[in-house]
C-alpha cells in the first residue's frame, strides 16, 4: 500500500514543472488523471530525440521527455473550450473532491432527496415525457449532500440514456437485514453484458455508439460507486 492510495488528482498542467510534481504524487499511489488537448496532447509528446524504441529497435512517436514526467498517470483528451469539455472537467473535479468535501453523517430522508432531485431535473423530465415513480424511501444516516449527488447521477443517467419510448424510471427500496437496498430501474437502452463488470469504472461508457454525444465518460457512475462505498455499501448493475 502506498501513502497516497485512494487520492485522486486532476492534472491540467503541461510541459515540465506541473507534470513532474503530479508524477511524484502518482509514484506515491495517487490516481492522477492528466488532461490533454485533443489531437496534439501535451506539448512534450513530440519533443525528441530521444524517443522510445519499438520492438524492432526503431524510434516510436513516444518522446522520452514526455514519458519522464508523466509515468503512472491516466490521460484523457478534453477540449475545455467546448461546453462538453467543461462539463467533463466539472465531473472529474467532483470525483476528485468527493473525499475531501465529505461532511458528518446525519439522518437523511431519501424521499426528500429524491423530491429535490426531481425538481432539479424537471426540465429534462418534461422534455423527455418521463415518468418517475418510487417506493416509500427510508431515512438513513449519511452525508446529505452526497446523497443528493448519488440520486441525481442515477436518475439523471436513466433520463439521459433512454430508448425510443418516453423514460419510465422507478426508485425502489427494500429492507435487507439491517441495511437498505436502493434500486433504480428504467426502460432505457440497457447495458451490454460484457460491460456490466466495469460499468462503474472511470471512463467506461455503457453505450459505445453514442460517441460521447450525450455527454460523459462514465464519470457519473464512478462517482456513484465511490459515494456508495464511502457509506459502507456496494453497487452493482444488471
């Protein structure tokens, strides 16, 4: 186990000083997500020679300069001049800050949380003709703000990834021993079976054919997973 395991860092730096610092954090176990420009990436990707050699001993397109300041990171391209790119940055920031912004647990009425979520999503619900129903939802000990994020992501996903018919979303609750099982079901396009085991992993989007046209790279579901785990639960998709 490394000293920074469980810490997620969003790296918007370029060239040397910032990337070198975040590389050190990555070496210590942090999950560093590097944001790069579409098409060209970081300036230093093409700075060479020297370049990394391929299996035949020839120069590849991977500059040693870039690799020497960006090891142990994950990288994603993002055009922050576009609304979708800006939304992705905000989503990644929410994911990176989820641990540091946690608040003390208190009794949280999930029915009130859902009602607030539906008010926030009213425009999308009206535009899509969606119907949202629910069981009687319990009061649980939790971070109220994080429960709002959780509900907004789950219901919002059901509205976003819909099929040809108006969305029908149901939020269920079932007592299981001393815990509650909360479910969100919908009549949307579904998830390919081979993606189910990793649908909550960062940068996994359930509907490949969307080509990001509906926004997101699986960041919302990664946030859902982290929030549930922070409250001692687990999350699955079926």
